[in-house]
C-alpha cells in the first residue's frame, strides 16, 4: 500500500498512515461532533462536541492500531517477520513479510486481534461504569462509552468467518489443521468472505436507495468491495505460491544474458542496447563478467538528454546487490515476492560474483499462466 506517511516504529514495526486515513478521520470526527454526540448528549457547548468528536476519533484509530499491533507482536514472537502497519480508509492492516508457516501460528496471530478488541471493550465498559459511579464529567463518560461500543462492533465484525477478516483466518487455520491443505482452506474461507462482501454491498445499496441513508449505504458498499477484492487477492496469492512451490530460479532464468559495461556512455547505452533489445533494464558487468549493478530506462530518463554523451553507466546504475540479485537455488515464489516488494521487473542471477542469468517477473507470470491452463 503506497502513499504512507511514516510515524515511527513500535517494537521495531514501522507505523504508517495512508493518505486516505485523513479522509475517514475527518468524516468520523464530523459525524460524531455534528450528529452522534449532540443526539445522545444534548445541551453541551459546540466546543465540547468538537473536542469529544476529535478525541473519540483519535482513540478509535488508536484502538485499531493496538488491534493490528497485537497481530504483529504475536507474529514476530512466532517467527513471522512483519513489514509495517498501515492505517488507511477502512481501518488498519498489518503487512506480513511472509505468511504463517503452519495453522497453529495462523490461529494464534488471527486470535490476537479479537482478544485485543475484547480487552479494550472490557476496559472501556469498566471505565464507563466507574465514571458513572463517581459522577464523572459527562463528556468523558460519553467518549469512553462510545469507545466501548465501537470496540464491541469491531470485535463482532472481525469475528465473521470470512477471509481476510480475523474470523476467516481462524476458520482457515482450523480447516488447514484438519485437512492439511492451505489452498482448500483459503478457497472455502475466501468464498465465505466474498459472500459476506456481497451481502454488505446489497445492504449498502438498499440503505442508499430505499431508506435514503446515502452516506451509510455508500460506506457499506465501499467496505464490501474492499473485502471482496481482499478475499480474491488472498486466495490468488495462495494459488500462486502453490503453483510455484519447489521451482528454483535456475529452472527459469534466461541465459546467455545481454549485459553492458559500466564505462559505456548513456548515449551508447541507448543506441546499442535500449533501442536494439527493447528491454527496460540491463545488468552491468566488468571485463570478468562480475556483476556490478543494474541500469534501467528510468535511470537514463532522469538524466537530461544533452548530458547523455558525458555521463557513464557507472554513475547512475543501482549498486544495492541484495535488492537486485538472487541465487540460482532460491525459490521462484520468493523472488516474485521480492520483485513486487522492490517494484522491479528483472533481477540478476549470480553464481558467486559472476552473472549466471536473468529472471524477470514476466517469465514467472508466463509460467503461472501455462501451469494454470494445463490444470497444474
């Protein structure tokens, strides 16, 4: 998910806020300040309503962050690396660097979120009764009561047994454990997830056009489409990993490789390579075929054309070898993940320091299409 504003790290996990989060934060604050709190707690000042709305929105998304953080911490404890947590339009998502290795870890990670929401529900409910018993400020009681209700709703929503919701992941772990088949478990729970998404979309349109509750209806439709897409994407990822399982890079890499010298000028690079071979990038090697880096068409475009004859390839090539190269024995599915993560289409295959071949995202996807067409 791109477009994130980095806030910092918690327990080594990067926390980001997507630009769409600011939209929903404003919408929730407006809704609470203008409608919810004035309806249930009349007679307060306008400033009080706005302050209550702002604090409630902030604490709501803090609750969502704690929910996602609980997934992440359990994952890290069980050897599942976490990339980051992103707050966005529909709440939050903890992005895993890799999927859980077994159903036990999947179950523990999935269950951590609802347990966190349950703990927050109990805490805010207790705080509500405590403030009422002590005749605490009405504004504070209104905020904590809202947070108790909203965490209860988050708990209920996330426990629906459709992938990718937490309930769906819990069910997937149970089926995976019983059938020893992650693909089947994901297929079943993703279908439930898509069914629930379709239900939300229908209810949303019903609200918008029959009851004239346009905002609520539109919100349900958007959530439905998001869940449907996430369910399909989740199953597709499992299928891809199942198809590519056991396939090594050396079985797919292209060789011999068209490579370029670091001493080439950009004019020579464009004329002799980009215009001739129509590739978007080329590996850079020395006279002994030792891999030095990767140069892309985008790198060339960032240099003014009038300077192409003066600038050499070595000055603009990518040198982060760990990000642009792989070993022949690596799994193709892991390389595909890395390509998607780094946003690149080609990676050099190295045998020691030497360039052994090249592997492209297009080659991997082509193999996927062939094996899918053959029913493999």
